[in-house]
C-alpha cells in the first residue's frame, strides 16, 4: 500500500500489503511538528477563550489524533442532541462522552497528552 502525507503529499515508504497499490494517508514528521506547534498555540488561546473552539479546530485535532495512534483507528466526530462525542469506526465504539465543543477540545488534548506519555515510557 502506498503511503503519503495528507498535508504536504510527501511519498513515504510503502506498507503491507504491498500488492495493494491504493493510497493510505498519514502525516510526515515535519508536518506533524508544524501541526503540533499550531495546535499548541491554539490550545493556549482557546483555554483563555473557550468560546472560540470551532468545528474546524476539532477536526484538526481528530486528524492529529489519527496520526498519533498506532492502530489506524478511524476516529470521527458525532453530534447527538447538540453535544459532540469522539467515536471510533473500528468496532463502532464511543471514545468520549457527549461534551460541548470546548469540553471535547480539552478532552482530545488530554487524550493526546496520554498518548505522548505512553510513547515516552516505552
């Protein structure tokens, strides 16, 4: 399977199954650094102004979350009665409780922080 960065379109090493020539998207290291820096800056801004959390910003976090997990989990956002939750289509499971935009923003950041701690402990 061909692999390319969804942000800059950089072609990366192929992955199994090699006979499958479809394209799988990920994020390259340089784009991940840029996205993380952008997200960190926005996180500081949004913590002081929670009303500024946008759906676009939440989707950016979901894309970052997808790039940080090792198991190709297809995360998605679902709106139920005006509240949002993070779901996984791998097993169709709820990942987060139903939250407001600003609460979900903070929840996803905490989830990302946990992933980073886990990687550091390996």
